[in-house]
């Protein structure tokens, strides 16, 4: 297992350092070199991984079914990529390579140059091991829509809708959810209104069984999700460090919302990210009550990351360093905990450790 910790820590810190050098460099050549490293380090380890990720066996099974012409009832973009790869005689590994490459591409394009290193650290610590290794269809759809956020800001629904269609071809629920939210996320809500919305939703979720009713409604609209109501996923999620983990996460979001006016004064587009982050925290509360909503939470997780980046940027260097250190330490501990819990030997479905490569097949 020591090799696994070394690899994942190298991915996190190696990528963050190269991103920092890229962000601070004035040399065009250095920028190209270190941006390439920032991309290639996590992509390389994702591309050569073998039998890692919750859904890895399922993706292998779908690939074989699609290659043989069997029906899978999956999104058309996902089926097309599998069929295209199979038709050229390549194996399933190229499916992971494709999804990993374009997830990084769209996410990196969305990250601001000023604050790029912070974005990358949080991206690797929070997003990489889950969406990169497990929920690859949703991960790509989320990254596509993060990139398309600029069209919400520009009030260009046509271009945003084109990206919705692209995301929908890989993960239907992600795209539909973000399409339905389009009319609301560019509005300027008072910070107290946002806090009130979170409070009301917390009461509904914890005291009026809102999570079950929402899941029942989703099952009615999309029958393929109805089976979750009779599965282990209706139980509450296991939380990090007892109540401490959820309280810290929620406190960070509340700090962002409380400083909303200062953030959007400097960075107007951050208004959209913060509105999405409010939905993220509601989804997180739903996740605590019913674990299946973890997938919904992750639709909004990249918006939370960028809200946090813009939040950190409003402080002066000394204060920013202190806050960044504390938040960075918290998410680093979450990163390590995820690796610890993600072993094949433990009774869970994470399966991202021990790290192994395609060379283990031979």
C-alpha cells in the first residue's frame, strides 16, 4: 500500500506544483511546459490504471456488450465512443483514456489563470479519484458544463444548450439537472436569502423526509432509478470524522456565501458559481440523509471548487495563505481518508487502492 500512497500524493503535489509554476511564469515556453505537466501527470496515472474504480467492471461489461451489438440503454455519446473504439480494434482501456482526457480538457479550460494552482489542488483532492476513476460519464458531463458556465454569464442560452446536448449524450441526469437550473443560477440573490434557502431545505430534508419524496418523484420520471428506493443507497452516508467533517464542509460554504458581495464585486461570474454552490450544499445535506444523492452532489462539486478559489482570492496574501493552508489541510485529509477507505480489502465500493496498472494484467 505504501506505493499507492506515494503515487496518489505525487499526483496531488506534483500536479499542484507544476500548476503553480505555470500560473506564476511569464515565459511562454515555461507556461507550455508546466501546463502540459499539470495535465499529463494525473492523466498518465489515470490512463494506465487497471481494475480501479467502483464501476470499472461495469464499464468493461458495457464495452463488450456494445462491441458485440447488444443493447445497453446507455446515452448515445457513451455508446458511440465505445463502438468507435471497438470497431478500430482497441480494448476497453481506451474508453478510460478518452473520458479522462476530455474531462481534464474541459475542466482545465474552465479554471481561471489567476488561481489555477488552487483550482488544480482542489480538483485533484476532491474530484479526481471519484469522477476520474469511477463516475467517468458523469465526470465528463460535469466538466463540459463547468466550461459552458461562461455562456450562462453571457446569457447565451443557444450555446449553453449545445453543450447541454453534448453533456446529455454522456450523462442524461447531469445535463437535465443543469438545464432546469439555467433560469435561476445567473440571478443575484441576497446572501441572507441564500442562507434562508439552505436552512429551509435542511429542515425539509431532516424533519419532513424530503429526500425520500424526491427520490420517489425521480423514480416516477426515470424508472431506471426507481430501484434505488429498495437498495442500501437509501441509507445515510458515512461521514468523515463524525460530525466534524460535515460541519467543516458546511461552514466553508457558509463563509463563501457570507462573503458573496465582496467576491462578485471583484469577480462577477462568481455569482453563478456561488448559486450552484448553494445547490451543492443542499445536495450534500441530501447525501447525508440518503447516500444515493452523493451522485447529485457531485454534479455541482466543480462549481463549489471555483467558488472556493474566488473566495480565497478576495483576501490579502497573508490572510489568504493562512485560510488556504487550513482549507488545504482539511481537503488533503479527506483525500488521504478516501484512499484509506478505497481498498479492495474493506467492505465498500470505492476500490481506488491499491493502485495497479494495465501491466498487472500480464
